[in-house]
């Protein structure tokens, strides 16, 4: 193959890549549809002998990401379908496209699609995908290893869910994270975002036991940061505001006093440190009032 032919092929590849990326970042409502069309053109060209144009994992992830930012109805199901298509292409018995195997990024983007979905089954789908990832990793697929972002996304899906069992299912995800981390899996180390999501999930409940668990989690965060030096678990204004919201649901004199004590604790923390991460905001004060 001559130098000019190689340069021509590279120019063609770059054309597709730049066009695909431009649409994925454009913010246009048709962006994900355009990206899918470009991806399909790459597939057809590679199937017709243009091996240098075979789409790779990055190509698919770009389209998945466009779907994640799309306002299209049903984008979460299209994203999951595309993920399954990646699996099918990479596992074909004849002429597999091994360079488009889904990776952790692929799965995390699909989970993000489900976490932001209004579909009634969204949280259950996200949870099912997480379990699928866990099984694949346990079976030796090291390219698919759930990390803290994976679990946090599934927690977010449960926190947003109207499923009557949502808080129980979120608690199960958190417990699984903590167990795996205790066993030495550093990629699943819970952080402040993890616990904030969980407190928010519990705050949606009117059950006093659930509210108590939200306060226990806030205390756990404070202990982890002060006693174990886990600054990644240090409570911030969102932690306190979510806990105050939880107390507000109880509508009792005792819970109101507890909420005010938390606000005073947060104010004292900000006065001592001047750290904007613990600066009370309008929502914090509104929740107490």
C-alpha cells in the first residue's frame, strides 16, 4: 500500500470521527440520531471490505454518550440495545469485530441513561445491568469491572425511583459496595457522593426508622472523615441539607429541634473553616424553617 493510499484512508477515517464527535457535542436534539446513522455507515462500509473503517469501542461509546445527553424519548432503551449490539458484533463466530467490545465506560454510560430516565422500570433495569457486570467480571471479563461510579449511578437510579421498595434496594446496593470494599476492592470505595445519594433516597421516606438511618449515615460520614482521615467521605452542605430534609418529613417538635441542631453544626463548621463546601445555602435554611 502506497503512502498516498494510506493518507487517503486516514483522511476518510478522520472525516467520520470528526463528524461523529461534532454531532455528539452539538447539543442538537437530532444529535444521537445523526451519530447512530454515521456509526451504521461505518459498519456497512467495514462489512463491505473497508476493514480500516471498522468502528471501535470509542466509536460506540461516543454514540452512547450522545444518547445519554439526548432528549429523545426511549433513549435509555436505545442505549441498552446498542450495548447489546456491541456484544453481538464482538462475539460473532465469523469475522468478529473484537475492537468494539463493550468496556466499563460503555456500561457506565448506559447506566447513566437509565438513571436519568423517567421510565417506571428504570431503577430495576439499572440494577439488573449492574448484576450482569458483576457476573461478567466474576467470570473473568476484566474489561468489565464495576467501580464506584457504577454503583453511585445505580444508587442514583433507586434514589429517583418511585418504586415502593426503592429505599430497600438502594440500601442493598450500598451494603454491597461496603462489603466489596471491606474485602479489598478499592475501586468500589464509597465516597461522600455515595452517602449523599443514599441520604437523599432515605429522605423521601416518611418512615421514622428510615429517617433514623439517614442520620446514622451522616454520623458515619463524620466518623470516617474525623476518625479515619477519610476526607473523601467528609459531609458537605448537601449531606446536611438532605439529612435536614429527612427530619422535616417527620414534622415533630423533636425532629425540628434536631434539624436546627444540624444547621447550627453546619454553620459552626463553615465559620471555623470558611470552606464553601460546608456553607449553608437557601435550601438548607428553607428545610429547617
